[in-house]
C-alpha cells in the first residue's frame, strides 16, 4: 500500500472478511503523498479509486453478497 504497509483481505467460507497487514517501511508524509499520487491518478479533478480483484475474481464485487 502507498502508506508503507502490505495489506490484503480474505473471505472465509462463513462469509467473514478478514483484513491482514504488516508494516514494511516508515514513510514521511511527503513520500506517502507521492506514492498515493502514483497509485491513484487524478481524473477530472477527483481521485479515481481503482477496483481490484476479489477472492471470487469479480472486480466489481465490494460486499459480502457476491
């Protein structure tokens, strides 16, 4: 992640979503801001969040209903 952590989510067979993270490196606010800009390019004056793949492979699935 752009703030210096490795992060991921898991969905177990009971529908519980687990988040796991580990800290990789300390970053200054300026380094974090620069990394954020690279990870989320500006489009039309707003920050665009990109959907990533989920455990089920559906990039448009953002809740437990998928």
